[in-house]
C-alpha cells in the first residue's frame, strides 16, 4: 500500500465493514460464462475487484460480478456495486 493510497469508500458486506480504495478494476479473468466464454447476444458475467482494508486493518480483495449481454453497451458507473459483491478474500 502506498502512502498516497486512500481507503475512504465504506463498504458493508456480510455484517462487516471494509474501507475500499474506490478504484475497482476489471479482472479480465477467464471463467465459465465470462465475456470470452459466450457468443454475441448471450449473457455473461463482468467481474471486477477492488482493494480494501477490513475492520482489523488487514488488506483484502473485494470481488464484484455483474450480469451483462455481450454486444450491448454497459456502463460500470451504473452498476449496483453493493449487491454485486460476491467474495472478500485476504490479499496475498
């Protein structure tokens, strides 16, 4: 974690509070039903991740997933980031 990095985005998930850095990124990970696994017009999962700090001060990665249609425009600014959380894991 750099000294310039700020963790000021409050995220609640499964009864715990995390402070995210507000800089989610597309994981570009390949998995079943990801962008690369489906044809034009089919539904796929758009996966994003963000670095955060848990209540104990430990670094974690929060993973988000959103359903999209391949070939249709989608705007990540319009995603429901709270309901899109699917996992929180310690940062290795």
